[in-house]
C-alpha cells in the first residue's frame, strides 16, 4: 500500500506542474474589478460599489474553483483505482460541494 502522505504530496506537486505548464485551457476567466460607476448620491454610490464588489468576489471565487477542478481532473487521470478515489476525495470533495451549491446561494442573494 502506498503511503497516503507521499501520494498526496505527489498529486499536489503534479497539480502545480500542470498549472505551470499552462497547456490546459481553463473554462472560466476572472471578471475585472474595474467597471463603470455612476455618480450617485454618496450613500447610494457606496452601496452600489460594495454590492458590486461582493458580486464580483463571488463570481471570481466560483470561477477559480471551477478552474481548479479542471486542473485536478487532468492530474487525477494519472492515478488509478483506490489511489484515484483517495485523491479525488481529498482534493475535489470540497470544491465540488462549493461549485454545486454556490449558484443557488448566489441566486438567493440576488433576490
């Protein structure tokens, strides 16, 4: 049986190798934080800026998690069987949970 610590270390190092290679097209681009702002009354302008920043943070966080999952999918193709399951559970369980629930949460916050 493979030592889990070495297995996780190998997979995590491989993940950063894949990131540095930049050969995988990532599906999500980050939205820029520069946007047109209206000259509203000070109170409403501040509220608009804070709300917009919060929305951008949420969208960019979601995009980052999706991109990370795409990279992990590439890395985990190199592992087989029980090793692959262990790694998938360790490295993709929480990002998958986040990505599956974030759209509903985002919609609810907008409403």
